């Protein structure tokens, strides 16, 4: 699934934005998307299990850098990025479904970044 999302992010930066370094931007945006999901999971667990929410930008930065490092090693050091672009992976061999899944993942993961803290703050207040 990660290969499919990588490929369609890559196509976006290659064809629509016509960037000169689509692999770099793909890795950066994918790492940000994944790190927002990881931050979401960490924050939800801390609120519902410990009734505690720590809004800390360094936590987000560290998670993002860790995910970026892992994706860099996974896609670029192993040559997987070029292999993914060459293979053109699709979900169930369906181009439209792959695009819908990729856009949905992007919208959901980025939406966590904007509304999550407000919702979790309300949960912490109701916890007390």
C-alpha cells in the first residue's frame, strides 16, 4: 500500500506540479502524512488511556524526522523508489481506485494536523 501511495504522490509532483525533484518532494510529503497519523495515534492513546495531552512541537518534529529517515532508507537507499516508479503499482490493478485511496489518505492524514488537538483538548477536559 505504501508503494501505491508513493507512486501516486510521485505522479502528482512529476506531472501536475512539474517539479524537478519529484522523488524528494514525494518522500517529504509522504513522511509528513505518515507522521501525522503516528502523532494522532500517540495523542489518542495518551488521552484515552492516561487522560493526558501534551502539545509539544518537538514531539511532532522528532516523529517526522524519524519517519523521514525510515522512508529515505526504505525508498532511496535500497533503490525501491525507482523500482516503484518503474512498476507503476495500482490497488487491485485499478487506476481510479488507487487515486481515490491516495487522495483520501492525504486528506485524512492532513486533517489530523488541523483538528486533532482541539478535539483531544475537549476529551481531556471531560476526563477531569
